[in-house]
C-alpha cells in the first residue's frame, strides 16, 4: 500500500451474522483531497469508518490509515486523525472551555492557539454548558475538538445530520476552509448528496456494502452523461446503446443516462436514426440516483 493515499483498503469485509454490511471494499483516498463517501442510509459508510479507526472488528481484509495498519497501529492513528461522529456524545455537564481543557490532555500535539482561533471563528460561547448549546453549536464544538491537535486527516461521519439546511451548508463549507488552509485531507460520509457537490473534489459511492464508483468529481461528471433523443423509432434503447444506467421515455422523447460516455456511445445513439440527439451534463445527485437510487433527506 502506498503513501499517496491516506486511506486504503483491500477486500475489507464486515458481516453481522448473515448480513454483509461491507462487501470486499477496495477504497483509496488521495492525500490532500476532500473526499465524499456517499451512500444511502445503511449502505455501509459508518461501518467502514468504524473499521478504519478500529472501533469495530473487521471480518476480513486489510485497512491502512496514514500508511499504518488499522488494528496494529490504531492508537497512533487516533493521535493523528481527527474524528467527528454522527450525533457525537460529549460530557454535557461541562462548558465549552472545560471540555477543551479536558481533551487537550489526550494529545501531545494539541495547539492552544488553534483551539482559541477556532473557538472565536466558530463563535462558541466559552462558559456555556454543552447541554445548552444548539445542535449546530455542538457540531462546531465537536469539530474544534477534532481539529485542535492539528490532525493530518479529518474523518467526518454524517456530521450534519439533524442540522437545518443553512447550518449544514455553513458547517461543511467552514470545515473545508479550515482544513484546506493547511493542505490536510478530509474524508466525510453523507447521504445528503446535493450538499456534497459544493465542497468535494473526490467522490466514492457505496451501495449495499459495495463500492459502486470512486473518482474525481469532475471525471465522474465527464463519464456519466445524459442523452436526450427525439424521434419516432426509439425502442430497445437499453439494448442498443452501451452502458445504459437509466431510461425514461415520454412520447417522442427519451432520456438515457449512460456510464463510460464516449464517441461510441454517441455513434450508437445516432445509429437509431432519431431526429435529434442532445448530450448534457448531470449533477451529482442525478448521477447518484442513476447508480443507486434516490437518496434520503435529513
């Protein structure tokens, strides 16, 4: 496994009884990327992350984080990785300053100046009890605690679940701004696909435990396109155009989403002799729906 990837798995697998939660996952996360790990609820995102951090035993396969073996070197990994879990539990009887002081003791690399700057930038009230913070403020505090020891890799597992749309957007954009200032890597899982497109440069999509695709976002949009055909002889499109993911027809018009779009794709469409063929780009949510179905909202 190489040093160009901060996360790398080989045939990583997790079974819960007869249920195959993560199915021989081969994943590579490039260093310095903002990597979105997408999937519907129950797709295997959290299970994968918990195995990467040795919070859950794997059934088989390999996983390395920052070049280190996930089980044998889990303590060192935890020291060098910042982690924010969905609905992260904190000691809610502490106030903001108290929990910052408490967490500082676990990390030799803790940066007081960084913590103070983030507390100011995130507008966290230092003497307010955690139980009295809003959901958005609690998410920001969890981010501060994950980042003040200056981790090389930040892992966020559904960090915006339960937050309203504006807070979710501001939170994610704030994370990217903070981390990218120093060239760190962000790996975050989400099922809220339309928000990911604003911040990610790499995307991995998981469905029923299997990796459906993994590519730079721009490359993904280049390879998966929509063809709109207009004509009177539009039959058996899935059988006559290669790599079709989805077809919708209404009257004389058909919308065809294809994978691995190329000149051969266009030639096959024109061979059907439609009156017109148009090629258009897709947003990430349309790509997600074509690959695995409609995402859930939060």
